[in-house]
C-alpha cells in the first residue's frame, strides 16, 4: 500500500498491523455488514420479575443496576421505538451536580461520581468530558444567587467556585464581556468536574451491559395499558401481547402522565417541548460549557466541531418534537450577543425534546398508588445529567419496594405533605 506523502501519515500506517488496515478497508466497503449485535433483540417472554417501561438512558440504567446491584436478571425493558430514540437522543448532553438544595445536590453528586467511572463500569466509552460548566451572572441579582449557590454547593461537598470577568476572559477568550453590551457578564460560577457526554453512547453502553447480565431489551413494542387487580399491577399490555410482571417501573420522560393515566392515577406534571439546535461544524474554539439563565441559552462544542445550543421550554403544553421559531430567534440572538464571532454561522438542524416538569421543578422517583408499580419522571431539563444516579436509586426502590435515602425526598407524597424541593433556579435554563 502506498502511503500519502504527508508528515505523520506514513508512520501511522506503517505502525498499523496489516490485518488492521485490511479490516478497516473491508468494513468501510461492507457498510458494517456482519458486525455482531451489541445486544439481543428477543421476543418477550410470557412473564418477568420486573418490566421497565421506557428504553432511554434512565430506563436502561434502572435495568442494569437491578441486575448488577440486586441480582434481578429476569427483567425486560420495553421500548415503543428504538433504544435512545426519545429524550436520550434529543438533549444537549450537559453533566453537572451544582444544585441548590441538599436533597438535589446529594442525588446529582452521586450521579456525577458514577459518571466519572461509567466508561470503565460499562466497558463502553461514553465520551464523558469534564471540561467544566460555567453559569453566567449578568446583573447584581445574578451575582447574589451565584454566591448563594456556590456556598450551598461547598457545604454539600460539591465543587464550585466564582470567576471574575477577567478569569472568564482567560478561560473563554471569544466571549464578549463588555460592560456596555446587551448582556454584560459580571461573573460566573464554575464546576470544573462538570462537562458533557455522548448521549447515544450512554444508551448503547447501558443496553449492552444490561443485555450481558440477562436483561431482555424489547424494541418497537408500545405499551397500550396495564392490568391492575385489587390495587396490584399484574401485567403490561403491549403491541406484542400481554406480559405478566410482579413489578413495573415507568420511565417514559415526557409521556409519564400518559402512562400513569393508563394505570389509573394522576401525576402533578406538565409536558413541554424543550428546544435545541446544532450548527455547522467549525474548528475548536470553545472547550467548556457556557450557561446563561437570564437569557435562557447555553452552548458547548461537540467533538465533531458543531455548536450544541440549548434554549428554554416552549410556553405551551405539548408533545411536539420540533423547534419553535420564537424560542429559536430569542436564543440565537442571545448567543450572538455573547459570542459575536458566531453571527455568520449556519444552523444545521433544530428540534424539541419532551420534558415533564413538576410544580417544584424536582423529579419523582417513587412508589405509586398501584402496588408493585413505580414511577421515575419529572426531571424537566435535568434528566440527562442524572442518568446514572437516577437508575441506581430507582433500581433500589424497585428491588426493595422502598426508596433509597438518596431519593426518599423525591416521592409523590411530597405534593400532599408540602415538603417540596424548589429547584426552579437550579438548571439556569427553564427551571
């Protein structure tokens, strides 16, 4: 084989074993034909010890930790579409744990610690990049809120620090920090352990690891109802027939209230489209995550060079997985003010993910009024970052029929007792 006459190319090819070169060529021409499946695609059994409804990151993580931590292997994950085809594949991949209240900080910090070892645990590269997450302050009120958040984080053992405008400029030189700008930047908090991960790799990694432990992953299998007798769940009705189950965990993100309605109870959640966009790829210019709550916009750069831009939620309830022009215009206007060099960039695509939001902007990981049925929902805009911790804690709840101390405060009962966990300012965007 003749190597290109370019510095480094000849050496790289010479160092590759001959079989590797031919393997690359063969696979390139075969369009991945003959590659082994990462997980099985079985037909459902007649019954399982537990069924997890929802094949996104949280559902797959729940199944994995049920098998790994609690020895439950007779489990099925039932997904109406394909693995990772819902919110897991429609988010902006930010990971952090700098939440305000003690209960939230404990759960998200546990998730972040799991993120830090997740690739090794799953033996699958989830491309977790701890590039840091900045939350900007544009006025005096923002500065006071940042100070409160930073102090609360430190008291809970969560890393957080304040950056002056000069320190921000050194870290992000392309940002416009002018005091006379439309959105002057007066400071920021930074969690250096935060960052991003590859959303589809997370779904694939959990799916493969759960399958290896005996979990059945059943795709293209919509749930049409539940059989409930004497207040106890008995079976799940699906497009592939009735499947008996002793326990059922509902992990369906924006459609949680629909599932709860099928089971005969109501949830205090609203489903809203959350907007996001991706730009054309450019060379690396942004190696951290920038979030601004005041303008409802955040941005990072993917490994492919695309700008991944997140916005706020639409102002109406709905299940549309598409963009909204008013939200897009407002978000891009803010991004262009903060980063003038982005003004001539083109957007490749936009979309919406369906998020379900609770009145206190905190999730529900809880038993339900139906015996043997459990619900994991209400993550709003914070679902992806919580994936490992959510699955870990929810698996304990399903296996033991009682919450773990990490998720005990996130029960349905809190809406009756009034012990709410008000995190409306925690996400810096939307809530």
